[in-house]
C-alpha cells in the first residue's frame, strides 16, 4: 500500500508538471485596460463608503450594515493610497467588540435597530439577535472571519515608511482587541484546540452550498431543533425566498432556528455546545485563523521593536501565548488520506446525541482547498490540492469549466452552479503563492482578472460579448458570466480583491531589503566584473615588467636559469691594444649587459627552434603575439643604457 501511495504521488507530480506547462493553463492575463479597471475598483470603494457607519457596506445601494469580511478586505485594499480611511474602517470594526472578546460578523446602522427583515439581505436584522446590552452598536451574534490581525499587519507595512508615527500608534491601539478576539476563539470556542463555528453563516461558503443542506438534514434528523420549531424564528416573509442566496425552505428554516438557540443560551459557549445541534470545524475558517495567529505574533514583535517602552513591556507577556496558538496548527489534523484533501469536521452536539467527537464532512467544497492559506503544507498535500484544481472531471476535481475555482467540486455538485467567488480565489491565490506553487497561483490570479475584464481564458484572449461586467461577487465557472445577485457589479469584496490581486503587498519594515531594483543590481554586477577583469590584466602586465626589471638587475636567476655564455661570432675579440682597452671598459661598466640582452631576447622572442624558458616565458611569448602588446617585444630589443 505504501508503495502504491508513492507511485501515485510520482504520477501526480508528473501530471501536475504537464498541466502546469499546458497552453490551456496560461499564466498570462489577457490584455485589458488595467489602469482603468484599477481606478474603477478604487472608485467603487469610495462610492460604497458610508461615513455615518464608518465603513464600507457590501455594495452600492446595499443595506446600511457592514459585512466584516468585505469591510476588512476594503481596509486592506485602501491601506496604501487611503491609509486614514483604512484605519478608520478597522477601528469601526474593532469598536463593536463584545465584552467576551468576540468580534461580530455583521454591524448594523442605528437606523436598522428595529428592523427584523432587511430588504435584500438573507441575514435577519438586530431584533432577531437580541444582543441589547451585549454590544453597541447593534450587531449579529455570529463570529467574524479572523482576518483582523492579517489586515492590521498589512496596514502597518503599507504606511510605516511614509508615516511611521501613525503606523506604530495604530498597531498599539488595536493590539488589545486583536488579542482578546484570538483568546476568545482559542478558549471559549475551542474543543481540544479545534475552533468551532456555531452557525453556517459564520462560514464564507455560499449559503446555497450543498454542504449546508446536508448538515441541516443531519441537524433535523437529530431532533436537536425540536424545542424551537414552533417559535417565530422559523417564520420568514415571502420576499426572503426570492433572494439569490436563499438555500431552500427547510434549510433556511433550520438556520433561523439555530439563531433562536444561540439567543436562548445568551451566546454562552458552554451552553451552546451542550444544547445547540451545530458544531463545525471549518477548514477555511481554521486556516485563516492559523495565518492570523502568526500575523498577531508578528504584530506583537513589531510593537516590541518600534512601539513605546510601556506598550512593549505590556506585550511581552502575551508573546509566548500567541506563539503557542500558532504552534498548535489544528489544520494539519484535518487532512484525509482517503479523500486526498482537507475536510471540515462536524457534530450535532451533546444533547442531540452527537457528543463532542467531530466527524469528517465528506464534501468537496472550495473551502477545503483554503488550507493552503494557513501556512506551508507538505509537498505531497500541496500537490494533491493543486492537482484537484486543475485535473478535469472525476472525483475530487474542481476543473468544471473554463474558470477556476468553483465553490463546489464537479462530482460533488454536478447540477449546482456554485460559481467562482472572488474572495475564495483571493485566499487560494495567496495560499498557492506562499506554498511556492507559482504557476497555479498565476493561473488562479489571472482567472480573477479575466472575469472582471470580461475576457476568456484561452491562449489567444477574446472579448466576450456584452462588454465589461465589472466587480461581481461570483461568476459562472463555464461561461464567465456574473451570477445574478442583489449586489450587482459594485461588490465591495470583489473590488477590494481585484485591487489586492493587481498589486503586491509592501515589505515588512522590520525585514531589511535592498533599496534598488534588479536592473540596477545587474548593472552594478557587470561593472564590478569589468573592473575585476581590468585589474587582473593590469596585474599580469605589471608582473611581466617586474620580471624584466629584476632580470636587468641580475636577480633573474631566481626565476630563470642563466644560459652559458657562448662566444659571439658577430663580435670577435679586439686585436689592437686600444680596442682591447675599450672592450674591457665596456664590460667593467655592465658585465651582464650582453647576457641580459641575449636572455631577454630568448624569453620574449624565442627562435624557431628554441622553447620559452619557464612559465613566465610561456606567458610572455603569448603576450608578444597580441597586437596591442607588441610594444613589449620592441621595448625589449632596445640595448640597455
């Protein structure tokens, strides 16, 4: 069996390499007016801003309430060019924190405080949550996706170089709220280190996902909702059934009864886990929390490095606790060897007979792939997830059309068009990139861009009919057409994700980085190599000249053996007395002159039948054949003075 698994991993790796290189999976986004689209996306965030709320609602013209995930993504996207607005939005969200540390998923405007059913929204209004005295302003009773620490770190990184004072004071002001929320999740919401969701709406999966229909059937079968079936929570107005996210009568009815259970037990975790029949450990929520734990630890270190002494000392006692949360990493235990993916786990709770033991949810949903976002995975598991995104058809496949990655697997949901959601593609693209699956990350990134650009995913991009469709939350995975919903083409989450997709994050200021670009570094390397070569040639020429000088000063025998003197045929001994005196005078002035001249000529200009003397002689012989260095030869032929 072990050999078969290894063989499967090898074959999967080969096929993954083939698919990555396939022209179908082009990693280049089609041409479109990127500058215009980036400008338009920024305008969407500006036009969606609600000054009274202090945040960005889900879309232009949407209900005056904040969905925390969309607002956090807007703050993330605004951090670079509108840092003050990003900080304001973030503080609005943390300002709604409950006394127990929970940060709610929905925040309502004061004008909606008495509105039970909000037009265009599946989630009911403040009266249904009955949180009076628990939170101000009015909120839902659901926990938000824990993106807060990740976004806080990004706001700091984007603003530190331009405004270090406000960047540092910002993280100092929000750190306590971030720590309290993580502490709430890891203590009150956790069983054996596994953080639980108490309601389907706390997940980022579409409310129409078949997985929730499956889980709600289990909830109803357990009888765990029998105490609330006759309550007013199960009744809803007809207009709710017309909403695009409406999951069906029975599922929606059960979800409203779960709200009643939370309210009945005053949002006390111990009571909810004992009496309410929905406890879910969600892969995507847990992965985001894992990444957020690591981000919170880095924020604490930033405060220690850049903050005031008082804040640094107050933070120090919490650093080890945060590190312990990050080291737990419960996501790794959610891997299913049989399914070759990560699976969420679920139980109907103690009163309904499910106990506290969680069982895997056998459903192929995009949230399973978000384990990539939580950190670096083993290579075999990373390849398995990437393979499921790209392999067409079959069990576990998410390649159901031209555009990745749909909300539900092909075999799991053959008749369900869950669509490609921009938020999920954001998590997958970032997760693939940090796991070094760069080609697949580019593929997902460019799919998001092409959907907004109204372009096909073919190698030769073609414009689809109808013109640009804009910033919708979700698109059809086959045609690329936007899925109809109440938010239209001005979705805050989609515009924010597009801005984040089109640019890279700023560098952490606590990590030194080069202040020059790659082209400048390359130019400097070329100049340095040229100078080194010139210095080397200069040293070689200087060495040869020094050898010549040493030879002239009769120190040459250290390097060259002195040849025996041969009688000169061209210069016979002088015969007369006067010629003999002149000859002896010449020799007495420089007795080695004739030898030096002959030896130098033998080194630099060997005869055809004579080999150069020594290594230096070989080098000199070669150099004298170079046209630019022949001056050595002529210089050596001059008689010594």
